[in-house]
C-alpha cells in the first residue's frame, strides 16, 4: 500500500511537470529577428496587456504570443505575424497563441 501511494504521488508529479514543460516548448526566435520584433512592437501598440506577465517563465504576454506565432506560421512566411493573426486564415493560429500566452478573449 505504501509503495502504491509513492507510485501515485510520483506519477502525479511527473504529469504536473510535463504539463508545466509544455508551456515552454516553442523554439526561441533568433536574436535580432525582425519579424518577431515587429510582432512585439505591433502587438504592444495595438493591444492592451502585452507587457503583463505570461505563464511562460521570463516572457511577457506579447513575447509569448509572438514566440508562438513565429513557431506556428510556415517557415516561408515573411509577412507580419500579428497582422496574420487578425486574418480569417490566421484565426486558428491566433487562438492557439492567445491560449499559450494567456492573452486575449
């Protein structure tokens, strides 16, 4: 019985750790990436709350959102990440990234 309880507690902690890691699973954009920087600038200029803390350690909501957008758009995407999120085509990606950053509706 005691070993079973230890196993359950260990399994629960492992699952909790896995969930926490899932929030940080995006690759960071390269330093100086203009597309990412433009996303941060546009987002902070046009929306409220971008400088608030996100669930992603060390990132604001705008940083977490734009990191997600940078990762979720196709490799050959060259447009504005934030403006793409506002389009009908970007609706699904926007929803994913709002959830990731805890920013939005």
